[in-house]
């Protein structure tokens, strides 16, 4: 454990060529922080303390700087999650168009609150800030796909259709 309470463990990237390629794109190594975090997440599934330490080493900065970056972006996950990440926009347009009811719908049907994952690791529920499609509110992102103008009925069908 270091002085910031972060374990000293390190993550080993399996695709070292890709790491080198990412680093070679930037004259300032720190600019490679986000791409390296995305690569680590694609390999490990989430951003652990070990990932933060390794990325900090690669870009030559303190782990706290990398942690700042991780905590800013909702698409970077700091703990294991389900196969389907349900991100419900909670910003104004979506909120006025019923996104709270969509969150309640998942909570009631699957017994999870925002930030939680179902016991079978199928669904993770998250409340997120504006997804950038306010004109089609309410918007839910499931993994990398947007679902817009959702009614409760459409959302229920969508959730049922997820493997
Ligand atoms: S407020 Fe929901 S997408 Fe912008």
C-alpha cells in the first residue's frame, strides 16, 4: 500500500505492442493516459488500483493524477460490472421526460440500485450525466448503444431482450 492507500500492485498489459503504439502517438506521455486506460479496461474489464499504478508508470505521473482522470469519466469503471451496463441519463431533458421512472423500473424489477449489479452478473445500473442526445430524451445507453425516446414499455421489452 502506498501513502495514498492505493495498493502497490501493477497490471500487466497483455498487448504490449498496442501499449507502445499508443505511447508513440504522443510527444507528451500524459496524453496517452485515456487511451491506455481504455486499453486496460478492454483487457481487464475495469480499472483496478493495479491498472492505475501501471498507467501512472507508463505516462510518468503520480497515480493520483490517473485516478483523477478515472473518476471524471463515467465510461471508466472502477469495479467489476455486469455483462450489460445500463446507463440512464439523469440530466434535465431526460429527467423531465421520465428517466427517474426508468431507474425505478430497473430497481423494482431486478432488485438493484444505481451502482449495483444483479447477482447473476447480467445487469449493472448506473445514473449518468447528459449523454448528448437531449432532443430524444429520455436516453439510456446500454454498453455502447444508445436507446432514445424510451417509454417504460419499450424499456421493459429492451431489458427482457438482453441475453
Ligand atoms: S439530458 Fe439526457 S441526453 Fe442530454
